[in-house]
C-alpha cells in the first residue's frame, strides 16, 4: 500500500513539472509586446532615423581624466614674526613678541600688493632695558612658489651701538620709568623679501593693555615688503 502511494505521488509531481515546463514556453502568437515593437519598427521612415555622429563620444566609454588644477598657485611669503626670538645683551631670551601690544598685520600672506609697517613689542621681565647694549632679532620666513613647496628664509639682525635720538639726548635722565628711542638703519633682503628696522624703543615702567601693573619692553619699528620683479 505504501509503495503504491509513493508511486502515485511521483507520477503527480512528474505531470505537474511537465505542465510547468510547457507553460513556460512563449508562443509567438501570444507575444503581444513583441508584435507591437515589430510593427513600430516596420512603420519607421528611414529618412526620419538620425545617424549617430561618429565624432560624438560614446557615453558608455570612460573619458580621459582631466587636470583639476588650472592656473598657477600663488607665490607668497609668510613671515613667522609671531615666533621671532629676541636675545638681549643681559642674557634674557624672549620667545616672540606680545600679540596684543604689537601693531597688527604682520601675520599675513605677503605679496607685491601687501606690506607691513608697525611696532612689535617684546615684554622684558628680568633685565634693565636702559642698560642694554644690544638686541638680537631672529626669525624665519616661509616662501611658497609655484611648485607649492615651502622654502625657509632666515633673517637675523644684531642691533648694537645704539645711539639715542636728538630728543633723547636733550631729555632729562630717567631713573625709574620712561622711554628711550634709538634710530637705527637695518635692511636685509632674502630671495625678494625685504625687512627693515628703523628704530628701537626701550620702555620701563609703562602702562599697557596686557597687565594692570607697569611693564618693561623692547619695541622694534619694522617694515616688511616684497620687492617688485625680484625673480
């Protein structure tokens, strides 16, 4: 009895499988969509069909890569005066001017269209500024050319044999507080970037915006610019 049921089940599954295979076939007479497409193609006028332009690129073909960067990168200088070191004859070393006291504008990209003229202030804590015999300024300038590679330019100024100005000579000597200004003339040009130092001012016991107490300082009047046609 069990074998007969298995045989009957097998025959039923076989017949159903054959029916599904037969039903999956596509009768050309019942292919409605194919007939519509064939009729539309047969009705087309050959004159209405536009020929593909052989010069137009195939959208499926990958295009050649193009350079994203156009033109030449700008050439400019960036002076690191914010990190400029001032050595004093007393042995004190001051790493960088005071940003608040100094005239703004020295932290910028320098081109032929941009220059700077102002005073930079270094706050002195452990020296008598009126007894200084010389000061030494050192800093670097980054130069970016059209290759977009920075080149470091080094500037050093040893300001010594400071002579007081005419006003300072006529002024009464100050023991505790006061200002002493000295006119100097220093110029250095490295790869088209020029730095001038025109005066040194020693301040003692002066009011400032950075402290409620009086401060001592050394101030340098500096001019920086890019020489035209320096290449």
